[in-house]
């Protein structure tokens, strides 16, 4: 099918537009944008910056993709947004390009749904089959893993990691990493409430693995066991054969160890920055 571009839209001559693309009226496509086959822009959509859009994505009116990051340290470098295939961006959705940190990129995977006015800040990474409901606000450097659901008007602190198949209830104030397979609620008292049983079963996770995760939840959150204690319990009960889902949960708790605020990647980033600055100071001192 031929590409259709409304005469009321502006597409820069340097932009790369695939086949069977539809660009409705009053859209703006910048010079460093690539749009893959079968993608549809309804109307009033802006895609700017160094942005690569995969195939069969759908952008509803007033979506803005690739704008400059809201980061005080940004100096105008050609940072990027990379979007995969089969994503849905509803009205007013905003995706900011990376700041000059980490890999300078904001990344969106495949088959994700961003509902009205959802915001994805700089250097975020959204994996696959994620749903951000109306009004969700992600701070910079947030990672959201496969099949997670973040409910309406939830805010997520920068550097938080939301685990696989996690579910966050509406209007939550998320300030810590969210464990995979768990349901979390609360604004002033954000915490894990229970296991995302329905989500796990819908994802095809075996009943035996679900049972193991439910027992792990009780050990961690009802009996307040430490990671090494829980590992030892399951190592004995399962004769050393740890299901993948349980290992994913263990990896979460391993990742937040040593982090004061419960955000493992932020602690690692700060440590790396501290070590880098210390090494630079030591090099300068020796040179002097």
C-alpha cells in the first residue's frame, strides 16, 4: 500500500518514511526521524529529534514524541528515542528523548500501550507488553519490565524499576523499586499488598510457579525473612532447582540490597559517579 501524507502536515525532506504509512493533517515530522512500515499518525502528532519508530505503531492526536528532555544538564546533544513495533500512543502522550546520561537514549519496546496523557521521561526504558494508563508520569531513568501495568495518575520516582508482571494501583506514589509479580498500592504508604495472581496466570506462568511465588511473598512480606534465608528455604524444598519466576524475584531483592531508598539502579549510578569522581580527583592529585 502507498504511503499517504496529508497536504496539511509538514514532513521534513530528510525524514525517512516507510511503506503503507499514514500521516494525517497538522502533523510535524522532523529531519532526523525514521518511521517504519504501516505506522499511522492520526492528526496533530509531533515527532522530532533523532527518533526511530518501528512498524505498525499508532499515534493518536496531540501525541508528542522525541522532544528535548526536561533535564537541567541537557546541552542540546543529538540524543535519541528508539521505538519498536505495534505500540499504541493515545491522545496527549509524551515521550522525551534521552538526556546526556547513561546511553543517551529513551527506549520503547514492542506492543506497549500508552493511554491518554501518559508521560515517559528521558532515559526511560519500557520493555514489552507494558500498559501505562491515563495520566501516568514516569520520572527519568525509570525501567518498566514486561507485562507490567501502571494504573491511572500514578507517579514513579526517577530510577525506579518496575518488575515483570507487577501491577501498581491508581494514584500511587511510587518511590521504590517494585518487585516482579506483585500488586502494590498506596500514596503515602506505598507498599506490596499481594501477588498478581490473575496477571501471572494470564501470562501462562504455570500453577506450580505461581504457588512458589505466593509462598515467597509470605516469607518476604509476612514473616519478614531476609533474601539469604528465603533462598536457603527454597533450595532445600526444591532440591536446588529454582523456577525462573522465583529467580527473577530473587534478582529484584539482590538488586536493592545496599540501596537506602529502595532504588537499586540509582544506588549503582551514584556509586559509579562517586567512584569516577574519586578516581579523577586522585589522578589530578598525583599529577600535581
